[in-house]
C-alpha cells in the first residue's frame, strides 16, 4: 500500500493525519475521550437491551440449551472485531464500514457496504426502539396504551407508539450535538454496567438448579429434519442480535482524542465485556427462575424471569435500568447511522449530499441526516404497525444487512492480505501480526455462514402466525435483495458519475506542501466535487 505524503504545518493535528489521507478536512469537533468511545461501542451492543429483547425467542426456539449460541456468536464476532480493531488503528474515520470497504476494496464495494450498513442502522433503530414494549407494560399497565394487550394487534400497535417516542428523543438529542449525546450515553452506560453486575449477583443468590440446565432442549428439536441443530440455528438469532455495532467506536473517530489507540481498545473491550456479562445473565437467569416449564419464558422472556426471581419491587427497579439501557442503545445506533450518512454524503454518494454533509456551525453535527434517519425509522414502524410478528421480522432483517455490510469489509481485507497489500498501522498501534490471515479467514467464514443462517426463509422466524403467505416467509430474502439490488442500481446508473469529495469538505494543503489525493473515482466515472 502506498504511503501518502501528509500536509505539514501547525494546523495539521496528529489526530487528523489518517483523515487527510482520505482527502477530508477536519470538521467534527474532537471532544470524546477513552471512556466515551468505549461507552459508544458497548451501548450499541447493549447487554441489557439485546438479552432482554430476544431471550423469549431464543428460549422458545431452542430451550435452555440455546445458551450455547452465546459463546458461538461471540467467537465468530470476535474474529470480526479483531479485524475492525486493526482497521480502526489505521483508519479511525466517520462511517467506518463505508470508508474501510472503499479504502481496502474499491468505490463500488464501499458504496454497497455503506448503503447496506446505513439501511440496516435505520432498521436497527426501529428494532431497538420496539424493546420499550417488552419492558414498559411489565412495569405498569399504564404503558399499554392500546387495548389491554390481548387483542390481535394491541401489542404491535402499542409497540410502535412507544418506539416513536424513543426515536423522537434520540433525534432531538443527536441534533444538539455529540457532547450532549456523549454525556447521556456515558451516564446510561454507567448505570447499565452497574445494573448488570447487580442483576448477576441477585440471580446468583437465588439459584435453584445447577449449570447443567444449559443441556436441556425442552424437546424443541422435534419437527426439524436435522433434529436439535435446526432448532439451535433458529434460536441463535437471539444471540446474533446482541453482539454487533462495536465498530461505532471507530465511526466516532473524527470526534475522539487519540482515536488510533482508543478506538481499537474500545472495540475489543466492548465485545469482551458484553460476552462475559451477558453470558452470566443468561446462565444465571436459567439457573434461578422458579420453573423452566413456564409458558411466559417464551413470551415475556427475561422480564418475566426478573420479576419471578426478584419479586415485584426489586424486579421493577431492575426493569427501569433495562429501559435506560434500551434508550442509550437506540441513541448509539442513531448516532452511528448519522456518522455513516455524513461520511457517504461527504463523498457526494447520496442524494442531496451537500445538504446531508453540512455541519451545523453551533452544534458541530450534521442536523439533516439526524432528522431524515429518525423519520425513516418511524416510517419502518408505521409500515409494520399491524404486524404481530413485528419484533422478529424487523430485528432479523436488520441483523442480516449488518452481517452483509461487515462482509463488505472483511472480504476485501482478506483479499488485500493475500495479495500482500494490507499494511497495518505502525508505531506500536494495534495489529494482528502473523495471525492476521487466520483471523480474517475465520471472520469471513463466520460472516458468510451466519448470514445464510439468518436469511434462510424459515416460517418459524418470518411467518410464524397467520396469515401464512410465501412472500412473508421469503420476506427477508426479498427485502434484502430489493434493498441491495435497487440501491446498487441507483448508484451504478446515477450516483457513481457524481462521486468525489465535495469541495467544501476537501482538505486544502498549505503553501509549500503536497495535498493528499482524494479517493479515486471509478475509471468510468467523472469525478465531480460539485454538489447535487
């Protein structure tokens, strides 16, 4: 990989060296420290949000033995996280997945990875916000605004209303700048981590059975041609939903101090902490619940376990902590989506790019993407307002697209390694060294295998209840295909002819220095710095 000469002079902050390699001038304000970047990564993963949101699905699909999907997903995602940590040490820029794929792959692949990640992030905001419904009505019936929860569409409709309130909140907070977001996020993560440790201790003092509980399947393998393996692969969706989004620490790299060192650490620490704490919660919940045969385990999930084990007073106090975790998780997902939209718009790779990439002079954040992303997340909810399967369908589609976006990074990274073109960061920053190829191969194999598992058109995931239609069962394949195919067609025939760093975002070299070359457009494209 060719080393690009960097501009010199008093204005060239060392934190911005990697940024200018892309041809961008520094615009976002650097205010985030080490814990802020860690908090951003762990709040996106959000132990309490993910484990509480889909435990009911994992348990109902695979019984207590579904717990083994947790370490399985961790090992696979840890391989991806290690690759991302190495990339973060080299390129800590906004829109991490998009810019990484573009840099180590090509502009076409970069656009597709960014597009899939951006769409997935918007879907994920809606999916995370739906977790309010799984917690608030458990705290008080007052929060079941629509009906009493027994009607066919009561739960789904009420979930959309509660989720809309959360999305409005995340939109307003992000519009007021990264400093306010960081303060709320850090406070929320601090509460979440304390609550997680407390919950683990409380579960531990109430255990009624041994850890061998994770060997019980509850007969969930019946009806599958492959036996329990089929049930286990379905149930693994619950764990796959939790351990992603660790790249957020790198996506905030342009707003972080010493990002080439802090971002890799934050990525690795976030996923390890989530694995250890989340795994203990799931294990001890199974060991402490009064009965493994209760129907509410597969309908109300961990919320039911908390109330069952801790009682109504302590249990509801803990559920309020879960609510805080959901809130900061949605905030982190929204924040990451904004940075990704800004990164793509800065390259003139989205409609109305010059407006989407504009930084507000007072709040030092792109306001328009904040609002647009919030509105689109609300639109996803409205479309599904009378869909009883809204939780699993929206969640599943979001995860699939994120796994595909991650493959858009790990695959070209592996190709670059095999061709001897990958050059990790020097100066003692994070590097996989001689383990790079092996880790990268495992990351690609894991991503491809899990994507296939998640997108497989199973009725139990995509059309578990009436009405039964083939297009519902194949909904994930159709939706992802339309998003990927339609989006790339738009890029290929329209947007790629305009791509190039917008003039107002391009770094300008000082007198006597050599300016960095902006990302090269495709050979058939005409690079244009002009706005749409």
